[in-house]
C-alpha cells in the first residue's frame, strides 16, 4: 500500500496540471454573469461548479473502491499519480471481432470522418497538398492560419532555410521567418486550393486571432474551425487583456468547432459548455514540443485523456450533447493510438507521423507550433525523416515492423482483439498498468537493434 511506504520525490518526478482558473480571487464570470465560486444569482450551480461537483463525486467513488488518488510528496502537499501511454497496456477480450468489421469513424458536430485521424496544424506537416491527400484518405488536415503558408506566397525557400539551419541556429531562424505578417489574401487562396480539389479542410487559429482569421477561411468554405493554444480556458484573468467572447464565437462560427488544448475534467467541461463540438487533449506530449521542460506544465496522456473523457460522458448525461475527445500529441505508433482510444479518445491528432510523409512540406523535419514564439519558445526542430507516402503511413500496407506504418490498420486490429466493433466500445476495453510492456522478453531485439529494440 502506498500509505505504508516512505516515498520521496524530486522536481523531475512531478509535473503541473492546468487549473480551472489562473489565480484567486475568483471574478464574476463574464460569459454567464455568474459567480464561478459556486452559485448563480438565483442559487443555481454554475456549469463550472457543476463540473467540479461531478468530478468530486467520481473521485469519491474511486476512493470508496480503494483507489489511491493522491500521494503525499511533502508535508501538507499531495499529488495524483498520472500515467503516460507507454505505462499501460490493453487486455484482449474473450470475444474477438474481425478487423474488417470494425468501424473507426469519427463524428465532429455534423461532420463524419471515415478514419479518426486529424493532421496537426503544423507547418512542417500540413500544406494544401497534404490537406487534399488527407481528405482523400478519409481524415482531416488542419491548416495553420498563423503559419508560413499564409505568410509567404512561396514558403519553399523559407522552409529550406529552416531545415538547413544548424541545431544552434534553428530557433532563431524560426523566430525570424515567422515575423513576416499574415496575409488574408493567402488565407483565401490556400482554402480555395483545397476546396477546388473537392477536399475537406480544417483551419486553426490561436484564441487571440480566432475572430480575425477564422471567418476569412470560413467564407471560402473551410469545413472545420479550430481554436488552439498550449492551454485554452473559457475563463481568463488579466488586467490588460479581455477574455475570449465565447458567445460571439459560437454565433460567428457555424461549422464544427474544435477547441484546445486541455487536460483536466473541469477545464474540458467548460469548453464543452461554451459550445465546443470537440476538445483537444494534451499539453506538451508532442515530439517537437518542449512545454513540459520550459514551464513544467502537463499531464501524461493516458490520465489526461481519461479525465477529459469522463467530463465528456458526464456532459452528455447532463445535456444530451456528445462532444468528441481528440487526443493531441504523443502518439507515433498504432499501439499509441489504440491506447489513446481505449483511454477514452474518439479520435487523434498527430503531427510528427504526418511530417514524416513524402508529401509533407517539412522535408523530413518537424517543429513545434510554439517554437517561433518571440519571447519564450516552447518547441524545437526535430528530424523525423521521410519515411513513406501518407497513404502507407495511415492505411498501409506496412513495410516496417515498428508500428509506424498502417496506423489505421493497427487500430482496427487492436480494437478487434479487444472485442470492440466501434470507437465507443473500445472505451470499455480493460486497461492494465504495465510500464515494462515494451521491453518484456525483448532482449534479443534490443541486442540486435530490430523490432522493439530500435
């Protein structure tokens, strides 16, 4: 039992989750006119208070069942144990399902994708060509409306400069090239290029630029809007900057709306209550992201997905609206995607696997969305290689044995082994904590540098 042990923790052993609000005292909630400390003007629970109450109820039920939710890390300070995707494994069901009969479709608002995969709004991963191919394969690519492709008529020379820079120069080069102004006419042009090919397209902007840039792309026919930052919350405390006008956003954006990122039950609930049709889950797990090292904030993906999925399920029970949960980052193999779905995700957003496609604009390199930040870069440039055509990465056939190709085929096979005929049934898959699952019995593979030993 944890209570019988004397455990000590260093700063490297802990991470910070994202809280519901930035700091006390709690102000009056601008979007609802209610006090987020608890009761509304008429004595009713605010959405935030209801979310907290439901989360507390779940935690109480877990503690009654004997689960240790918190561990003391010092006098008067406790922490939850959280799990990454590498620390868990899935248990096969007593009844298997033919992978050919498995339905992996994803529904976001009134849009249905035949495969539950979104390509991240990262400049090395998504341009108009990748967006068109991604749509043909059944998924959805998201174009960054603050990226290089809408700053430069021809971004190829700029990307060449980025990939040619030394490790020491890379961040400074990125900061420099992203100083070029965003051009609304290029937003229109990029969206038209995709729509004229008959393809679907998602478009992304940060909260500060959402109402300025997203309507431009939507006028040209973009299918999905994404509001995304490292952490996005409904409530925001600032002495100089206004909170995001969520009521206005939902009136302006008529297409399916994806909002992120979040990692907590309460934070996800408020985004759902504000009108999100899907929420992105993940702070810092991406291959090119350094947020966890720079600011210490993040929650391992298995736990983050499960917590947000719990909010989705409770929100559905309360309102009748099902909000899709999309795991964003930290997934490279089919196994990673299977585990993310089992933890409660309805779909995944991936960046580095897309950036490794022959068609990707990054030419084998990839960089985080916050890498060019002028004051506090929270990403880096990494080499992912040019591995295979996008179709092979997503749909196969695989020519490698490391799980990085035919991601959808791996998902269907994993779901079949777990007895799941669709995504929602996969949410009921049994999960075990298994931190040695990747290395158990694999000594020869490690010695020979093959398979799981790479």
